[in-house]
């Protein structure tokens, strides 16, 4: 378990340094409250402070969450962190709601270990058990919904992953020293609202305009649309369907996601996927320090200090989009994606005419005929490739979710017909959230590097590990038109 340096943490707390937001929490002995390092309350004396890596660990020590800085909104850890991959994957799955209905034994089995080993690993690295972390995340989401929405208490309980209102009330009272109703704030939502708003904090800077520009050229017609200042899409999760929009919060380093009430039961998953899509848990200063040492990238890093690697709200959707983008322009791939959605997607109730269809499920595409897919305007080989991926994902031989091992998944993808290293790396970069992916054969990357061969580009990129994905995005944005998928 990595220990926290008290002096370093206290200096960050005293400076309210946003670079450390979410990387540790501080418990104050005289108040019994724990805060984020960016809390604007009066800074306590150092001898009154105890520092914890996670909110759950602070809660285990008996501290209650601060109502001012709201620890439940702190950004998470960066994709590359000091904890072992097993623990990082388990944390990611739990934060997305894996233990809301499944057991620890089931989660451990998915991760290929025993439940005893999983408990021991998490206790050793994070100081909390899987159940304690899951409970902390449920209560955190409930607290956020209580303060930010007008949802009834019973709906908040179930939306936060609790199986009963009684259990929710008892745990909330024990953790916060008050009933849930005492925390309710007057919401600005109109009576009969069709949506609620989730706040998603990040560590600044974040280049929101560049993120929207990247998405705008690649938005799947019918499923996604990008306006001047917001992103819109349809959603299918856990048997529920709906829509959402995302815009930047003008008051603080956060995004605001308006989510249809039909998705209230899967809010934990929605939040996790949006954090992955917009790379909100990144640590920009760490990435910039590495890439800024390179003479080629230094100026680009200075020009776009908050550039992120966009992930994928739906990993299968992104994978299909990557295959459709093989050997064609970004615009052509977008056109093909729209045809695919129009042919195989389903309509969904949405207030946005340009985002009113659901992307087809893997099972739907896997059952399609090759001629039907080729009729979209695809060569036969590309149609077979798309069907092969859909079948592999539907059957489970290729995993694209939080349980996926990057190396194993890339190998499985490249074993399928029509998928090479470029596609595998692009999928790893965005769908699997691997920060060290690098599609060296990409024409845009090679052009930005002065016309290097794919082999020479890969060798040039060695100096950018473990952040080659971010280097690739900087290279794409350096061109007048991105060439990446």
C-alpha cells in the first residue's frame, strides 16, 4: 500500500491545489469531518489532520463527508496509477455499480480470483474492503442526488444502488448523523421534470472546445450530436433506455450532465461512462510533464494543456465505428455509421431529433446477414469483419467492458479477420481506456511526424510512454484535419 506523505498532503491542502483533488482526503479530528484538498473552509492545523487515499477509508475511520466541498464529487484516480491492475479494475467495476446487485464472489470470479484474494488485495492497497467501497459509492451518489435533484427519497435509494429504502435510511443516518430528508435542498427542477442533472468534477485544465471538435466530426448520426457547447446522445444501459446532454459548468471545473429520468436506475453506470468518455479522471500536469520534455510535443502541450483522450460511452459502438473507419475518411466513416444506425438501430423517446435512435446491440448485428451489412456501402471483407466482431462480443470471446485485459483483448481482436494493429490500438485507446496505446501506422500520426514509416513512428513514440495515447491526440490535433478514426 502506498503511504501518503503528510508534509506533501498538508502543503497541497494549504494551497488548495486542484492537482491533488481526489488523490487524497483529509480528516479533521476536531470536527469529525473529511474534506477534499480544495475545500474552501479554514485550513486546520497539521496536527489535527489525518490523510486518506479514498473517501471510503476516511469513512471507515469514522469521519463524515463535508457538506461544503462535497467529497462525493471529487475526480477519481488517473488511468495509470500505483495500485495493481486487479485492484484498479475492481475499483472501476465497483464504482460503476458492479456490487449493487452482484455479490463479491461473482465480481471476483469475473476478475479471475477468489473473493478472499480480492478482499485481501483491496484491504492492502486501499485500506477498505470491496463492500465498504461499494457502500461508500452508493451513499456518495445518494448524497449528490439529495443535494442536486428533486427525486423522491425512495427513488434516490434505488437509483443509488440500495435494495431497500430501510437499508438506505439506516446507513445514511449512521454515516452522516442525520436522516436523508435533513440533507434535502430546494431543487431548481420544475415540477414534472423529465430529467435530472449530475455534476462531474475534473482536475483542470480541460480543453472542452477541442473535445467537442473531435466528437463533432465523429458523431454517429441518430445516436450522437454535438452543438456549439454541448454533447447529446441516446443511451441503452441495463435494460433501460433514454438520453443525456453534457455541457461545461461555467462556475467550477466540472461538467453538467442532464440525464433523462428513465435512466435513474443506472445513474452510477451513466456517471462512470461519462467520466471515461471525457477522460475526467486524468491528471493533466503529470501527462504534460512527460510529453512536454519532448521537443516535438512541447509547444503543442503548451497550446492544449487540457487535451484529453476521449473514451467511449459504449465500447462496442466505438469498436464498430473504428472498423467502419478503416481506410476511409472520417466523414465517410460517419456516413456509414449513420446508415448502420438507420438500418439496425431502434428509435427511443428523446427531445432531440438529431439524437433519437439507439445503437444496435452486438446480438442484433451478429444476427444480420452479410449482404444486409454490405448494402450499407461496405466491401464484403469489411462487412465480414464487422459481423465477426459483433459475434465475438455477443458470445463473450472478446470483452470490451471493465473486465477486459488490454493485451488479451488486443490479441483477440487482431485474431479476427480484417482487424490489424491500427484498429486494435485505436480500440484500446478509446474503448479500453489504455493511455499507452499508439496506432503507429495511422496516416495522420505519420504525417505529423514528418512522414515517418510506421516502424519509425513507433520507435519515436517510445519516449512518450506511458502516455502515448495523449501524444497521438496531440499529433492529430496538430493537423488541420484529424486522421484518427
